[in-house]
């Protein structure tokens, strides 16, 4: 069942249940009070019978009752009419009946209607109050029945015209109920249309958009909601749009990952093939006797050994990069004194690389939370990268500098090497990027060093940036938070 039909049924059900409940309560109360099953007629009669007399009605009734008791025949005399007219001046009506004949009735009453609707004779005067219809007008009455001197039946009625509102309800009650019912139905249809416009239609449009997305059209725009749309529909549409954008980002990321995977495979294939081809060539040269002298054979073997070492280094760095990428390496963070940590790196490095001038400058000692082994690997990678791209005509100078900026610590690795063209700086942290026009391994690099540095720094919730100028050197900055 659709939401629209559910709303419609709920409105109708609410009206019916409320109406039946009210009527049931009224009927139960009436039955408990009177002992009879209520009908419109009995309800109205009960309502009027229980109404108390006004002072004017009471006085007029008592006066006429006394006359009827003491001298009933006097009611038929002409001289009583003056007294009756005084009663009528109080907006009361008087009717006197002799057997079936109306012998007196106040002005404004219709004799024929009185004869038809006159209450039955009750010699015990048990039912003395009620209402009577006279030519379409409702009158409340109090009645006294008696016998004339000749034992003929007589009755006297004191009437009070019902107020216009009650008279109006009595005459037009059914029509009013029908009008109320029609107004309720109109309001229900209006609400149903309003909800259809602000809830059902937007949901239907959203459903069509979902169907388009299921067919693969992710670029379809979310439908614009009409004014006064329900808050929940706004939230649903907003969440759907967020989901659509997230799905677009996910697909774009998947495409980027697929492209990176293809690039990675191509790069691995190229970088593995180059040293292997060289090794195969020199091995075949040895097998075919191309190296005739011991010196030549020694040269071939050294080349094979160096290419094998380069190949082994590439495989190790590739394996390390893949482990970082798969988050398979556990990091163990500890609070360390940065100056002491960097001093140890510099001293250890200079033991085996005395052709490089390595200097450490620290403004102020500071503590940081780092993984000692992985951060050591990152800084060594940066130093080795500077060595690979040093100038052939100058001594290489590398300066490690620590600068504190607010709650951040900057570790700068600055060299006076070849430098990097500005156009290539955005790509230096990509895997297998060497910054060379042709992908050669003359520098001995795998193209993974800076990519590994970036991954290590990211695991420390820091970031790395690079500044370089061709022929003037390069500065790589690792930015971390202070402990």
C-alpha cells in the first residue's frame, strides 16, 4: 500500500474512531442515567425536561394551577383574559384546552398545530414538562391537567419559546452535521494533497533518482524539493545526496587506485627488467668468451654484482613500500629527545660516509612522539637521496636543522645538490618517480625513497614538504607535533 493511501485511511479512521467514541460515551452515560436506549428524540426530551423553570414560568404556572384547582370553570370566563394577557407580557404563552378544543391560545401560536401536538392528558400530572412544536417553532412548556366541574377534561399550558440557537440546532442539526462532515472531508483531502506534495511526491522523485543511479547514472542531480517539504524528507534527501557524492568519490578513488596499480606494475616491470637485462647480457658475454682477459672478466663480474645489489635493494624497498601501503608495519611510538636522536643519526652516518659534510643545527631541545626505527629510516632516506643527486664538481653539504614553530617541530634536511625543476616538485613523492626524462637507474635510486618518507611521516600524524631550485639544492621539511 502506498504512503498516500495510508495517510488517507489514517485520516478517515481517525474521524470515525473519534466520532464513534464520543457517541458511545454519550450513549453509555445516558443509559446508566435513564435506563433507556438513547435516540435523538429521547435525548432532546431529556435535555428539555431536566431544564429548570425560570421565575416567570414558575409564577405563571403556580397562579394558573391554583385557579384550575380552586375554580377550573373560571378559566373559561372572559374576565380571566386580562390576567392571561399580563402573563403573556412576560414573553410567555398560555394555552387552555377543554376536551379536544383549544378555548384560548396566546397570540403568535397556531391553533391547528396546537391541536395536533398537544400533550396527552395525565390526570396524575406526572409528566408536566416537555417541548412542543408549533408551526415549526419549538416551545418549552409546563402543563397542568384537571377536570372541570362537569367532569370534562381540561389542561392549561404555560409556554416559553426556545432560544434561537437551540431552535436553530433542532431545525438544522442534521444539515449542520452534514456540513461539518463535508468540511472534515475537505480538510482531509486538503491535508492529503498537502502531504502528497510535501512528502509523497519528493519521495517518488527521490525513488526515480535512485533508479537512475542503480542504472549507473551517478551524475544525475538530486531533485529540488518544493517549499514546506517535511523536515524528515529534507534530511533523507540530504543524506542521499551525501551518499551519492561519497559514491562518486569512492568510484573516482577506485579509478585512481586502478590507475596507480597499472602505473605501479609498469614501473616495477621497467625497473626490474633493466638490471636483469644487464645481468643477462654480461653473463652471456662471459659464457661466450667475450671477456678474453682476466681484467675484462673481473669488470663483467663487478657489473653483475652491482646490478644484483641494485636489484636486491629495489626488491627490498618495493616490499617495504607495499607493507606500508597495506598498513602491515606496526609503529611503536615513544617520547624521545630529538637532539639526541638526530645526533646519533649524524654520527653513525659519518662513520661510513666521510665524503659528505653533514651538520646538525638545533635551536632548542624538544621532545617528540615518534617511532625511533621508522623515523630513522625516513631521515636516512632523505640523506641518501641528497647523495644520489649531488653535484659532481662540488663537495656535498647536508644540514639537519630543527626549528620550533608554536606547537610544531620542523626537521629540515638541506643540501647543495643538483636541485629539482619547479615543474616536477608536485610529483617527487609519487612512487617510482625519479625526475629524469628517461627512466634510468644511473643514480642508483628506485624512485621509492621519498614515497616511503611520506608514508612514515603520515603515520606520525605529520606532513612533509619540499622546496628546491635547480642547481642550488633542495630542502625537505618534516613537520611533527611537539610532545
